[in-house]
C-alpha cells in the first residue's frame, strides 16, 4: 500500500469515528431532551404516609355490617383484571404524589407515570376550558347560534328556532337537544371518518346522524354528538385542526407535557402507551380503538397531565392563574342542571363541592375530581373495562386519607328476606325511555340482576335495612322495588322500570 492510500484510509477512519461519536452524542442529547418532556412519578416530602394510607386502604363502595377489611391497589387490580392503574393526588392546590402500578399490557413492559392512557370523556372538560379561553380572547360567543361559526357543515333544522337556537353554551352543557349518546370508536383496521361524516351519519361512520331532537335549553341529555358539532365550529372559526387548537389554547400553556388530541395517535407515542383490555382480560384488537370525535372522546393523557389541568382550575377559581380567568372558572358553576355544570357532576356535602368527571372508551376507564375551594383532588387512569369500581374505590380511599366530606363510601346493614319475598321481586323489567331491559332472577336465596345489553356484569344484590324495599351491590348500585304482582316497578340508576314478565 502506498503512502497516499494509507493517508486516505487513516483520514477515513478518523472521520468515521468522529461521525459515530457525534451521532452517539446527538442521540444522548435527544434522549435527555425527550426525558424532560415526560412525567416522572412524584411524591411531596411529607406525602409518604398519605400515599401509604391510600394505597393500602382500598374498600368496596359499600361495606356490609363492617365485615370487610381493606386491601391494596395491586390486589384489586388483579381481581379486576386491570393491567395498569395510574393516579395523581392533589392537596391544597399542589401535586401531592403520583404513582403507577402494573404493565402497559398483560405480561408486557412495566407502566410508569409517563405512560399514556385513553381518557375518554375527560376530553370534554378540557375542550370546554379551551373554548372559554377562546371566548375570552373575543373569537367566539357561547350564546350565539352555533351555525354562525359553521362553514363546512350546518346543523340541520330540528326543534331549534331562530329565537331559541343551538349555542356553544348548551352544546357544552349537554342541554342542546342534540341526539343522545356516545361513541364506540374505530379499530385500527377500520377507516376513520371525518367530523362532517360523523355528524351526517355517512359511511364509514358507525354512529347515527346528529339531529336536534329536543328544544335547546330545556333538559340535560348527554350528547357526544353535541361536542362533535362544537369541534367542527371551533375548527371552522379558527381554521385550524382541532389538535392544534387544543395545543395552542390549553395543553402547551398549562404545561401538560404528554397530553395528546392527535388522531390517530402518532407512532412515536406507541412504545409508552398502555393498551386497552376487555372485561375478560384480553387485549383490545390492535391495542386500542381510534376516536376521531376528539372533543368528545379523543384525549390521550397521563394522570399528571390531568392533575396540571385541575391545579390550574383551582388557581383560576382563586384569581391566581395566568391561563384561566376567575370568570372562566366561576362560569362553570352558573346554572347547574340536575347537579351538572358543563358536563361536570357536582358532588357536594354542605358547602364542599367536588367537580367530577368520568371517562370510558373500549378498554379504558378514567376519572377526575376537584374541590375548587380547597384545591384537593385526584385523577385515575386505567387500561381495563373492569376498572370503574377500582377507580371509585381509589377515590374513596383518597377521601378517607385526606378527610374529604364526599366519596367516603357507604356502611349498611343486611336485612333478612324470606325466599317467597325475594321470589316475588323476580322478573324482567323494561325502561321505555332508556331502552334498557333488566332481568332480576332469584337464585339460591339471592337476587341477581342481569343486563343483557352486555355493558355491565351480572350483579348480586343484597337486601339492606331501609324504609324501602332496597337492595345494594358492593360497588354502590342501589335498586328500589315498589308495587306488587304485575304492577311491580323498579328504580335503578335514577330511572324507573316496569315489570313485563314474572320469573318463577
């Protein structure tokens, strides 16, 4: 080899080595930068005892005769076939601690506080608060006819009038009269419809056409479709995709590091995303469904992201936020309807009011609550259809550990019923307005409630001491019977069912 070739070889080796080292340094810097944009689990210096009480103080919603001892979160996860459970607890307006148990999917990688979960309907209050900021900036009016903001679509004529139009205010508060119901989502193999196809009920959408079936402003009626109409209105008015609007007006200003409305979820988020699981413990095909109805159900988040949202709401309530004005938050509390305000449920004890919201998509259950006055609150996220009861038990455990006046659960006494009395209550009950059918069967001296629609597991209901013929399940489901024979009625979930047949 001559000297010239040797020199070229040496220079090539040096350049290659330098390039490799530079690439390694760049990759390390990118990893460090990315880590700054992920949440780590957190615990305040004095929070250990409170966290321990919550984690190991899990009880059912209903305790019969004081005969049940507390268990811990991981035991309850195993019983409910919940692979991952992620939480954040807020105390006096600050994050007190956050934690995650379990795996991204059964027998998969360990989940942590940076793991993403579908948050379902928790998308709705985030959308409301973003819209309030947009209103404060003068871009929209909550009380104007929503059609004035719609250019790609017009809400069809229904029960609204020019004197009583559908507005953003009643779309957000579920009082618009727009078609009831939520969304089922789309598997990863299915095409994703546009917002306009969704509200028009056109292929490939799997939900009915959005219609104004009742007069606006008269009654509370949950409507995912109403939020999709509002989603289109915001996009048409601001001429931007919905995920961009939410990033600009809410997620980035609040410092929600990982919250995401982009649909479908970007590929680079998949490695740390918790897969959804069905009631039998099997994974949702493809890991999760897509929800193009972003304002209604399209939120991905961590528990800490949602805690940041609640903390800023508390600051706004006290006039201490640079994001939410005090009037933004006070407006939430105006004109409650059946203890609901802009989709939040008001759970109160005296002057202590907790704004609470729950969410559920296929394979996921979520919830959050906040006391605006005290700044106490909590968030839970899970990747199982079975996790609603675990979420409620977590909130109850937080309540006991932090001395909240709500979510404490119930203590009841069993009541003895004869077999004949129990048999007299059995039958099939139909709820005409809701389209429900509930079978009440007598088996081995107990009553079992079955929901053929498949959205609930059969419940063994226990009679309790009460001035009514009252039965309760340990998850807090109550049933009340009234009447005799074929005129028997049942009150369940606040609705009344009529007996159609008697089981013998």
